[in-house]
C-alpha cells in the first residue's frame, strides 16, 4: 500500500479509502490510485483485513470428489455466496481422506460457516460442529444436531418415477439400493410403498448397492447372469442415483440389451452427466441451484442470528422423462 501511495502521490490513508470503496476520494484521484495499483500488481489483502475484525466472510464446503451431483451443487453455491458477500473454500473427501480431515481443514482456514454435502458423520459430531461454526447439512439429516438441513422430498421423487413406470405397463420393477448414500433409506422406503400401492408387492426386489457406477455395473452383471440361467430380466430398474444408472446402462448395452425396448432405466439426481449419454437418462431431478441457494442462505442467516433453532428446507423434485424409459416389453426379455 505504501508503494501505491508514493507512486500516486497520495497518503496511505487515501489509498485505503479507495480500496475500501469509501467516500472521501475524488474520481480523478480514485482512478489514479487504481491505475498505479494495477501497474505495480498490488492487490489488497481483504482476508487479512477481515480477520483483523474477527471475520473471514468465508463459507467452507465439504464435498465428495467423485460425486458428480456435488459439482452441480458447488456451481450453485458460488454465485449465491458471492451475492451475499462471502468467499467459498472447498475441501474434498476421497477414499484416503475422510470427512474429519476435510472439515478440520476448512475450520483451520477460519471458515465461519460450513456447508456439508451429504455428510456421513454421526449426529453427535455434527452437533459439535454446529456449535463451532454455522453448519448446514445438504441431503443428509442429522437428528438432534444443531445444524440446518436442506434436501429434496425423496419420497415424492420416487413416487413420480414409479407412477411413470407403472403407467407404461411395467410390473417387474427392481430397485438398486444406494447403501448408506444420502437419501437412500427414503428412496428405498418409497419404492417399497409404491410397489404396495400399485398391488405389486410380490414383485418387489431391492438389489444392494451404492451410489457409484461400479454398483450399477455389478447389478447389471447379476441380472444378466440370472437371465442366462433362464430367469426373465425385470422390465424396469429404478437406480439409486444417476451414477448407478449409468453403470447399469453400460453393463446392459454391452451385452446387447436394448434400452428401453427390453428394459427401462430411471436414475435420480439429474446430474449434468445424465445429459451426456448417447441416449438421455430418464431421472428424478433435484434442483441443484435451489438446494445450493438455500444452503448458503441458511449458513449466512445463522451467522447473523446464531440463536436460531435448527431449520429444514424441503424442495420438490421433478421427474424428467428422456430416452431410457418406454413401454414394458410384451414378452420377458431373455
């Protein structure tokens, strides 16, 4: 700052006024100070200034590196945080880097608020976090914890998908479970409830899985092995999420199964990858932008009013019909 002041022929106090956007500097002086700063490559250290005031105005976001829907959420978090005057710091989890390390890294960088995308931590740990920073959990409920919760109405989304398949004449509808993945338990319950509601309880089948492409590939191999033993394929599969659905599609199409003529596939999320397949994926859309905006607002509001009671925002999902769902085949595919 001293170099800018000397070269521009003004005081350091006036340089500070210019960079803080405060009144007190004429337009000509302001332009000269900014031009000199640009010429010598000076950038004000806003982080240091905020920390001196006891604030960082930074939101930390924990996400799963290989989860494509999380990139969609992050893309929605940035503009909303910027609109409200906050920076964003990311910290990812991988098979070799757990949630605790990812979260502590954010706290170590003095993030005032935490937005946790599908955290797998115990409610007790999340409650502790909620008393250390303004914390929002996206897609994973933390009962009894002092954190806010933002998610889609999982059951409503599954009901839409199941009603769509039944209207197309499907009866043998299999669900690939998401294991401990976010929303999996709710989606599993909604699938079973929908099968009962449509009088298809005897046709229920849940294949254990996870929210990964590998899980979809393995489920596809299992169904194809059963077909080779003389059992009919299901007419439709509701996958735990889009990644699982894509793995299933890879496994089926490589073995000559025509989707959707022989078998229909429905995913969940409507991540950006669902648009990139040669055949568009029918899926349940979670509005990533709205989820992200609610999460950011919850975090900022809690920073402004720490005594707020934990809140919950539930957003409606929407079925998006594309090319992987069609009428049930007249004869079982073998």
